[in-house]
C-alpha cells in the first residue's frame, strides 16, 4: 500500500479492482480478475469461512427430483474442470476429482425421470456401485465429481497472487464513495485503498449498516442452513448426490472417511437430532450407515444464500459496486463461471 492507494500491478492503470470475501466466490473473483490483468486487492482475512468451510463439495449439475441439469450449471461445470486443469498445469494441487456422481432413484417415477435426462446413464439396482443400493436403480453422471475445499481455495489463492493480486488479511470496517468514480475501502486495522470497482462476495452475511448507507441497499435472498457430519465408515468410491448426500473427506492429503450432509432448514446451529435425521434419510441407500452412525459432532454447519429463481446473482448495487452471491449450495460448482462472467461484464463497459 502506498499513500493509501494500491499501485496497479497489471492491466490498464485505472483497472483497480477490490474483492471482498474469503470464500470460494471471493477467491474465484480474485483469480479471474488478476488473470485478466486487473490490479486486484483481495480482502480476505481467512480462506474458507462460512459456507465455503464445508469439508467436501460435490460437483453435480443434475439437481432436483428429475435430475435435469440447468444449462448454466452444465456450463459452469465445464468452466470448473477447465480451472482445475489450469491449476494443475501451474503446479498446484486443485483438490478437484472427476470421479463421477451417483443419483439413486427412490421410486419408479424418479427412475423414469432420470432415464430421460441427457448426461445421466441409467443404472439398474444390481449395477449400482457399492456400498449403495436402491431397488429402483439410479443414474450415473460421468462428468460430475467432488472437490476438497481447502485444497481448491488454497490453489485459487496461490494462483491469484502469482498473477499479481494483493491479499489483505484484514476485515473491511467501512466502504464509502471516495469521489464520483472511485470507492474507498477502510480496514479494521487501519489503512485504506482506492478502487475503481468493488466486488462484494460476502455470502449470506448481513451487511454492516455503513455499507447499506453507501450502497443502494442489500440484495434480497433467503438464508437456509445445512449440516455435514463425519461417519464412522470409509469413503465410498463415488460420491452420492441428492437432497442428502455422501462425499469423501480429505484428511492430511488422503481420503480418510465419508461425510453425510443435507437438511436445508432455518439458520442457526445444528439441532440435536440433525445427525439422527440424516442417518435415517440415507440408511435406505447405504445400509451400513444405520449401524455405524456418525463420528462426533457436526463437522460443519453453515448458512447459504438462496436468491430469486435459485440462481447465482451478479448484481450492481451502486455504480462500480457489485454483489456476487446467492450460489445456493452450488458455490464450488458455479463460482468459477460467475467470476468469469463478472470479468466479461466489466470489460463490456
């Protein structure tokens, strides 16, 4: 920081871009803008806070009871796999695994729906990968997979900084209009920086009152919470997607165990019966889970932002200030594509 203004490190002299947020959306924005040649200041006190601290993230665009994939989600998955390849080419451990994703049918109607979805391959009950079972079979999405969030976020951060992004490990105390063209961000620990544009990737967190006054108002979204519990069982060879899901958890660089997650509910800590409910929900598909149960308390609980139409939002909340969020549980699937869309939106101006 020089005289309170970060010197540009790339792109045209006026392309000073601030990104606020240490989750997957903030990290993705920092990488995308830095790679596009912008002088990026990324305000992230820590990585993987809030919803991005989930211990495993599935890359599954085949959502809902029908399993039908939204075109935006399919496009986002392709971008995410491209980013994973780029990170590996840069010598970084991305934590992304193209393992495929399994959906199980809970009845003949859902099995018929899965059979009509492009990209899903129907599986008979006796063809399901162990340890899962379903009398009505299921479907296999070969282009899905899963991510170790800690590795993915660390790789995004390293690549962003290698491309010139400056990471400030402080929280923003104030956001204010410096003049007709620029924004001033003031850190809790002192110091400030001037930027031509600001991207707020603050997830489901409430905006401080000062931000609300400086901007046109907070975005509208619904807050829903979810829980993830570690099991006492080894991780299956493939993740299971759905309203409740099973995914592998990486411990010390190795896949150590499986975790179960789900239960969208009102915000707040996990209720006392959350683990029991998840086990009951998933035991029909994974019989061994009923006996093994979970191991200890919740590995994670967090609140996610769901916006209008349950689609990610890229919204200008004041001239030169953008809110990016409402990823609705698809953060690790959608963030890379949304970040590239943000760069394209800025370039078009």
